[in-house]
C-alpha cells in the first residue's frame, strides 16, 4: 500500500519492463520509502516486513 505521498485519486505512470503501468496514489511510495522496502526485501527475503500488501 502507498504511504500517503500521492493523493489516492491521482494516477502515476510507473515504467515496468519498458512499458508504463498506471497506479493510483493508493499504491505509490516516496522514493526513500520505496528504496528502504527494496533493501529490506533483499536483506531478509520476507515480504511481511515491507508493510501492508493487497491483491491488484
């Protein structure tokens, strides 16, 4: 889930495998939080340490 950085009704384009994917602000993190999540996952391999997850 997002961290409230972007309003939930805002759409953000995120490049995934060279194609843009649209996400609402409900799923957007600021750069520092996103980087922390990536580093934590690399170190622990535990997705439960990254915060709330939801099915897209």
